[in-house]
C-alpha cells in the first residue's frame, strides 16, 4: 500500500497559465490571444480574418470544438498555446447540443425545464476543461476569450450594484472562473466628472485617458466595477498585451497570492 506521506509535494510549481480575458467588442481580446506563444485558435465565432494566426475551421457544433481539442491531444504538433474564441459563442453550441439531445427548441425546456438545462450544460463544459487540462499537463498555455455583460450584483454587505462580468450563464461562469488562474477584464482607462445638467441636476461625463479612445488595460483584481481575479499576485492594472501579462508573472512576489479566488 502506498504511503501517502511519500507523495506530498511542496513549494511552488510552475505550470502554464490558464487565462480568461473578457471585455467589450473591439477592445483587442483576440489580439491578446494571438500574442501568446505559438497559439492555435479554436474559433466559435467569425472574427479572426484580420488577425495573423493559425486556426481551426469555424466550429458550428459543440462536437467541432471537442474534435479540435482531441486533435491537439492526440496528434503531434508544435503549438504552445490554445485559444478558444469565444466562450459565449461556445455556450450557444453547448445549448444547441443539449436541445438536440432532448429534442427541444430552448435550453429552458431541456429535461423538463426548471433550469435543468443549465445544470446539464456543466457536464459539457467539464468535458472541454478536462481536455484543456490534458493539454496544460503537456505544457500548453490556455487563453479563453469572452465578451462582457453588465450584471446586477446583490452584495450582502452593501447595496446592490452593476458590474462587468463574462457573458456566460452564472453556473458556467462560476465553473470557468474557478478553473482559471487569472480572470482579466479588458477595458479603457477613463475618468469621470460631474457637470451641471440643468434644473438643479448633475450628470456624470466619462473622458478617455490616453489616445485612441482611451488607453487599453486589463484589470486583474475584482472590484465593484468588474469581476476579476488572479493567483499570481500581479499588479491590479496592466497594459492590454500578452507581454505585459508575462512580465507581471515574471516580476511578481515569490510568495504566492490567492486574492480573488
């Protein structure tokens, strides 16, 4: 019988990062993924024509995504990163798969309804994550890209407020966020100021900081404005680029951080 004490591991273990990057359209999420080391894209939405990158044909079914991942697992290649672009379009394929299996027209009606469809969807999401885990064990970086949405957050310690989050159903979002080492929100640097709106009212005006509509940055810690986290102890805000992210990993504190888990 194996002595479990002999299997204990200690110290930090350097493994390829698992990154979820989300943000508004056109901010540069796909470009971020293309800057990862030797990336291969699994595209679930059409939008990579202007980006220089290797990619599988557009996935129109959930099985297309699984086939691409299994190809990377089973075939010899020299890719070092896998990028799924995007998760919210992948979620549509997940729902389509379940609707087909249960012969219904809506995820809301899967297995009789009552939100069972969203719970069944988690098994398909886990199938994707399990394959990504295999690729990570072989040294591949994972970059997951998603669009953003504004959600109402019911904070038990304060009044409810709106915040940015990945455009996924809450169950899928929770699973993916927990799996990832870093959840990064891509946005532009802005400042706000109050101005007289007339009739004794004030209005808030947003002004861009930097050129081209505002400097593009990622936020790596959660706040009332967005969902974010990282397990690396990197800076709260970084330029929106893969090199900036890698530099932050290289220069972070030797003591591992877990804020935002």
